[in-house]
């Protein structure tokens, strides 16, 4: 297609495990070809530094007070992104026209007017010698939106490409869970609670484990229903009007005192319950659910969701799409739309009053 672009998308999620990179070809509208995906794992020391920094930041003033550490981490983040970019570009010799650089979310406070994604677009452009689109959330927030979620437009594109003709709900379980509802050009999206964050943080803090592989630990424990009932009623998990979350808003403290396996089992069921109840609150008609994100690999979590939700649930992988790279592909797609000045967020996706474009471009070579 003459009016299409080859774009590279880069995404580092809330798990802080590494960088996802994807190359797609698209016109920024309905044409999509997925060309390649690649993953780069962060080393443990860097992950620990990054995690400690994020946990120490409560607002933008904390970043200003610790600007030297911020700049050091930002440089390393950017070098890691440049490394995976060069690997995937050189692998095929694709002529990349745009790079969508999401960066690493450090803090998300749209009600205070900001969401900060760490990453030096000037440096990245200089190293990989490409046009880099970054800072995707700022314009949406500036115009009264939440700046999240931003992937729904790409979910819509996938629904069209895969000819999903029924009402479809993409459920993305990353650190935070969000959904995209799409049917007959109606697009609705929002964050709906914890994803992997409660489980992963508990495992890291208590055992130094990154995640519950396949949900095996949760499967071996007993769910404490009293704790579930007590904390599910907490207003934080039932706020209908809350549109997006920061990962620091979630705290696993309510399972302290439980045996390890029981705590993981309880957190896993609690997460599934919050997700399913918030879907029921927001979606009244019957939908087909397509699972994306790392949480789709937690078989115990998925089993609970299937029990709690009376909908057909499939993995995005069932459609021959690798579910690990949806977000990196999305930011490649959004970089094209940003370059073309097309909207990347809408009233029913981020609560912005009117559709807006987003992203800024850096060319430094």
C-alpha cells in the first residue's frame, strides 16, 4: 500500500521485566501487517534500581529532588530501547519510517495534570537514526482526559482484521487490568482494577519471585473468603467513575498473616473478582472476551475469570497473534496516527471531552 508506513513500536510495561519491540506496516487506519516482534530482558540490578526509584516517587516534586538518579535511569532505559531497536531493525533490514517510544511509566496522576514516561527521545533518535514519536499521553491529559488506556484503537484494528463480528471485549491483564469494548464502531475502554500487580508484588516482597508461573502457587493454596468479602467492599475497588490507575494505588497488605500459598490464592481470586465485577458493571450485553497481556498465562486467574464471567473467553493467541506484543504493536500504530495528526484517544476511551491526537516527534540525526 502506497500510503502505509513501516513503524517500530517499543513498550516497557509495569512489570519492569524488559522491552517489547514490534515492527508493523499500516496506513494508520484499517490496514495492518505484523512484520516482527522481539523481546529484551532487563538485568536484575537495573530492574531493582528502577523498581526502587518508582516506589520512592509520590509526585513530580520527588522526581525533581532526585533528578540525578532519574537522569541516570532514563539514560539506561533509552540505551536498552536502542539496543533492541537495532537488533530488530538489523535482523530484516526493514526501512523504518517511524518509531513509537512509549517509555517507562514512572507515575500516573492525570487528575494532577501529568503522567510521566521515562525515556530520552532525543538520545534514542540520535542512536538509532530514526524519527521518534513519544510522550503519547500528555496532550490527552492537557485536554481533560486520563491519558489512558491508549491501546483501544489498536484493539479495534485487530477486531476488524480478525473479522470479530460479535460484540467483543479485549481484556488486557498487565500490571493493571483494562478493557476495550468494540462493536459496530462503538469503542469503549477503561482501567478496571489490578491485573498482575498485587500477585507479583507480594511474590517479589516475600520470596523474591517475579510471578506465579501458570498460577501454580495460587492453585495449591486456599482462598480466604472472609478477607475477600471484607476488602472487596473497599470503595477503591468499586469506584465506577475511576477511569485509570497508577500501580502504586494497589496494596497487597490485606493478606498479611496468611500462609504463603493461601495469600497467593486469595490475591489471585480477589483480582479475578474485581475484574469480573467491574466488567459486569460496565458491560450489560453479551460479549466475546479476548484475553491479552501477561495475566493470560496465569491459568488459575483465567479459570476464576471463566467461572465468574458467563462469557466466551479466548486468548488473543488463539487468533495466531502473539499476546506478548499487543502493546508494542499498538505504539507502532499510534506513532503512525500521531505523525498523520489523527486522533489517538476519544471521549469513551480516556474521558477526554473531544477526540485528540497525541505524541511529539524528535529527529536528532
